[in-house]
C-alpha cells in the first residue's frame, strides 16, 4: 500500500506515522508513507523518523491543486489530518481556517477523484456538534458549531459526505474528543500548563474553569483512525471518545499535583468568546462495528505525558518561544 498522510508532521498525524512505520498497524506492515505538511507553526519535522526508507516527506499545502495532481497518483489511500485547529486563533482571525479546512479539504478530494485514490479518511472533531449539557452526541446529531474553527471543520465534513454521495468516493469521517500525549504543541491546555509549571510560571485558566471536556490519548485516537482506514464503511462517520470527562478545574488540579505545584500558580483569565460548556460523544458505533475501545487509562497517560515534557525540553523550549495562546477546546 502507498499511503498519503496530510498534516503528518503535526501532533496527531506524526504519532500515526510513527506508529505505522514502527509496525504497530499490521495492515501497513509494508506500506510506503508519504507525509504532506505545510510546516506551519504547529508542524515539526523533528516529530518524524526522517531516516526511515519507507517515509517520503513533501513540504506543501493541501490547497495546492497542482502539487496534488503530481503527488496523488499511485497512492491507494489518504488519511487527512491537516487542519488549522486552534480555537482562539480562529476567533481572532478565521480566514486561514476557511482556506485550509474547507478549501484544502475540497482540493484534496478533487485530487483524489482525478487520481483514482481508493480510500479517504477525514479526521474531524467533536466540536462540530456544538455544546451539550447532558448525555452524549451520536453521529447523526445535527452539526451546530459555535466557533469559526468548528464551523470550518463542520463544512469540511459535509464536503467529504457530498463527495461520497455524489461521486462514489469511499470516504469515512472520524470525530474525536480532546487529544493529549507527547509532541503536542504547547499552545494546547495540557502541554501549556505542564511546561509553564516546569518553568515556574503561572497557568492561565479560562473563566470559572467549569467547562467540561472528554479526553483521549493520541495513541488511542490513531488506533481508531487506522481501524476506520481498514474497516470503516463507505460514507460512514465514527465518534472517537476517550470516556473520561473532566472540568478544566479538575484537570488543572491533576496537573498541579503532577508537577508538585499549588493553586497559587493558577491565574484566572477572562473567558473566551462563545466558549462551549461541554463536549461528549457516544462511541458505541465504532465499538460495535469496528471493535475499537480506548486502552490508555487517563491517569497513567497523563502521568506519562507530564514525564515526557519534563524529559524533552530540547523539543518544546524552541517551539514555545513562538507566540501562542492557550486553547482548551480543539483536539489536535
């Protein structure tokens, strides 16, 4: 198999690529993986095993139709991680979210049709559903996004659906809850808080801290994506949840404890515009159809993540010198 992974130098995409090349997905044991990544601030070539002979890296934009016309032929499948995913950045300026998430996905789908690519897995987010006070979202729940980021992802989901229904392209979509784990950019909540605490700095907590998120380890998410690539139904959508719900206050307490810090290190900051109160997905479909269940216990995964950041300053310190803002919403 020849596989293209867009956004493969980012947090989730690179974990998927490393796992594939390390032999963790038997169906990809002899696969050649082409990573297409624009290398924006969130992409890092140091996340990839550059010396692996089965890896080809192409620096480029999913919006570049000419590049895709040259690159896609000969590939069997595309796993589409590439996206602008930071909610606060979308509030302050949404144009590039529309360009990458909507126009980029459309350009990629057009290229797949022309090139005869057989499988297309689109990686989306639970945020497309909006906010839910109680219960969980099934895949058939109406899309009610509340931020420019989530609206751009909802639009891309619908375009993927349309290309399946109109053109017969075999597409599947995943909608995951908040991810965490090693190699996550330190603008996201967990790595931002951990690296701030490791440096003796305060951590900024939005509003009253009572917003609730469901957490999923990146390794579990990537296993789910691979299950969908192998066995997902044509035109199907699958929720991928971690099953662990925490308010930002509860998560902050766990991170303070893990870093031997006290509440005096917490600085409450004004809430962001349109901050969704709670996300929670119903993962019964992917469990029943594909046999997927999360494996990484949250407390173990969180402890391992904290230890990784403590041991890998050489990775995150250069990244963190770039301007960033905290994001407690987007999964990637």
